[in-house]
C-alpha cells in the first residue's frame, strides 16, 4: 500500500497556547534567581518539565488544516483512469487549505487485504476506485467508523465496488443492480417530485449511455451542499448512470439532491436519473456523486464545487465553503478549468504597476522585481517557480491559474487593478481567491474605490478607504510587532524609518475571515485600532492575504527587519511557512 500524506495550512496554535506559559516561566526565572535556593532551582526544573509535557500534548493538535481526508484509490477494471483523476480530487480538496489529504493506493489484492488504517484519525473517507475487497477486520472497523459519525464520499465508479459487502451497499443507498434488486428513483415531471420506482419495474439492469454534456437540475436546493447554486447547469461530457437500485431499508434516509435527464437518443432511459444523493448510516453522513468518469469530467467547475462542498458536509455536517465561483456553469454553457494539485510545482507571481510618484517613491516595478529576486535566491523557496509582470497582467489570465500566491504592488483607487469596470480581472481574482490562492498587497495596492470594496474586503479584510483612512508622512517612524508568535513575525524586531508613509485608520471587515494585526505605528493617530499598518487575513473558505500599508519609498526595503517580515509573509500566504517543506 502506498500512502502519501500532504500537510497544508500550518497553524500557529502551539505558539499561541504556549506563549502564556513561556511568559510565566520568565517571571519565575527572575523571582527564583533572586532567591538563589535549591528549592527555587527545583521549581524552575519542575516548570520546565511541565512546559515540555505541554509541548508533547499540544503538538498533535497543531496538524495544519482543519479536516483530514483519506482518499482511497488504485484499481479499476472498467477503464477509469484513477491515476489521472486522483490528483484532481486531491488538488480540489487541498487547494483552499481546508483539508489535509492522505492517499491510500491499493493496486493489488494483497495491498487491499493488508489495508488497515486508523479511520478514527480522519474526518472523511473519499472512494475513487472500483476497488478490491478489504479484509473482514477492516470492513468491520469501517462500518463502526461510519456508524459512529465518520463521513464517506463515493465518486462515480466507486459505487460499484464491494458487491458482496451489504453494509457498504447500505451506506451508499443506491448502486448497480437489476429490476429485482430493490427500488430505484426518478424525478416525475407530472408531480414535480422525486419518486421511487418499485422493485420489478423500470430498466432491467443499470448502465449508462454514451458520454455527452448534460444538464444537472437541483432538486433539494435547501440542502447545505446545494444552497445558493444555480438550479440548472450544464455539466461537461461525462457518463450518465441509470437504473441504480437499493433496498427499502438502505434508502429510508436517502435524499436525491440533483437529477439529469437520461435521453434515449444517447443510450439512456428517458427518465430524470439521480446524479447526486446523500444518505445516512447510523450517525454517519454519505455523499454519493455519480459524476466524474474522467479527468475531463472532473474539470467541470460544477463538479469541483459540489465535490468540495459535499466532502465538507460529509466530514462535518455543514458547509462553510459557500462561495460560488464566478466561472460556475450556466444552464446553456458548461465551464471547465484545470484543478490545481498542491503537490505539484506551483509558482509565486509578482505584479508591479507603473511608477507614479517620481524617483524612489511608489516604485512598484522596482519593488516587485526586488522581491522576486529575493525569493529566487532564497533557500527557503528552493524549488518554487516565480513569474514577474511589470506594468501589466498576463494577456491570458489563465497564466495565473497555477499560482500559489500573488504579490501585488500597484497604484491605488481609480488606477487600481481591482475596479468594477475591470470585469475579467475581478472575475479571475475572485476565482483565485475562492480556490485559496495567497495574496499580498503593499502600500497603494491596499486601496480600492467603493465599487470594488465589497469584493476586496472578502479577499484582504481591510481597505485604505478614500475619505476615511489617513496617510501621514512622518519622520523617525517606529513600527512595533503586535503578534510576535505569528510566523510572519519570526525573527523580526521592531523597526524604524527615517521618513516613511504608512497608511492609518484602515477600514477592516471580518465578515469573510479573520484579521490578525501584525504591525502598528508608534505615533498616535486616533484609536489603537487606527495604528495598525500591516495585517494578516485568513479567509473563511481557505486562503491567506497579507497587507501592508507601506512602504512609500523603495529604500525602505533596505531595512533588514522589514525585508524579513515581507519574506516571511510571502512564505505564509503561499502556505510554505516551514523553509524547504
């Protein structure tokens, strides 16, 4: 068995939990040093032992992403290319930082029989293979896992595995079978309801027609997986299964979330067949997705969206990944894009706009070029590709699709890239943010006009708002570290600038994520919150943004601590906090 574990979205949980203990230890040190007694030394040793135990206990809690998924794959006798589709599923789950993924590749009968994972360590199991039989002991453990509340997602042909395992058939609700193998389901156009097809009626055997594009129609729009999605959308070319059956007992909790019309002209039944269902097995939640025959079918934006939502629902019982991609398919037009696989090489993109304030000020192109050079020559970014665009975006915006992070140095307000009239740019960055791509905005790039503010706040958590924020130019400006335990602040000390302009009184909005202050200015301007000049933003659906309201002058990058802060932040937004990870 080949297992690959990829950890994403590292957290600062350990530092946050241990910081008070470390602070307390420093106090004890000062007190006991004054005492100078053997008892005092024992107190220090005892406290250090306590601190060590805290590290050992807390460490496993800080595993990275919120949820763990076990993706089972590796065998299919019917021509489904699991080698191509597994990385796509992995990439969809990992891309926004919500899931850590462990892949179990079971290519032989021996590997399948030896398969004995600790299901309790994951929130959801995703099946992406026709599968070979597991051992009786592993089957029993899996039944206990799902019955106790574990999640299960079954993709396309994984419905056909374990033909003699009755509990698995009960979990998925409906699957391959003939007229006599239980009840089926269809949408009845006369009653506008999903109805059961009694045993002995309907098609004699399950199957599918030729691959073609077909329209998905949502039948349970209030379900968390479906909520807010278009009621009708065109799926890319795929197999459309028909004739699935289940026992009355296994379908008593089953809900048909969506159907598609199976036309007789393409080898179908003439019925509206189920294409997405949910079911219960004890306390466990099952999402059964019939779409996904090939990599091409999985390139559908609709497939990727419902797969991600359905996996989160199976794992937790709720869906927080509610953003609808700007390129979601419509009723008359399908929409496909490559799924980004986080385990493959991805790049950091640097974008520098036109210089607007004379020599050395708002030197966006020089700043973007410098930061690219620093990343290219840093051991911490070894193996990471970079791209640089000066005074422009790529003509083909899909060149940004494989970005791990984007660093933006651009003029603000009516000259900003992010404006409502720049529809293609706003749509593309909306897609990238929804998919978890990191973003950094420096100085003027933190300022957009009102028409783009709502979307920008979803991406960055803060805006240098015209007529609200301030931009004082100050001599001997000091900046303090607000959150020293944050990885962006690692190795960074308070800094001073002979003359600089860092915007103040930023308009913050945490409705779409969490804002963490990083730097504050020492000179008082208004309320304490008005002093924040750099902040980290963790988007609710996954993805990170770092914003800094300076520097106005290019020479400020000569400050070692400021430069180190920016490099740490690039690592953070790119989900590469640990050097050479």
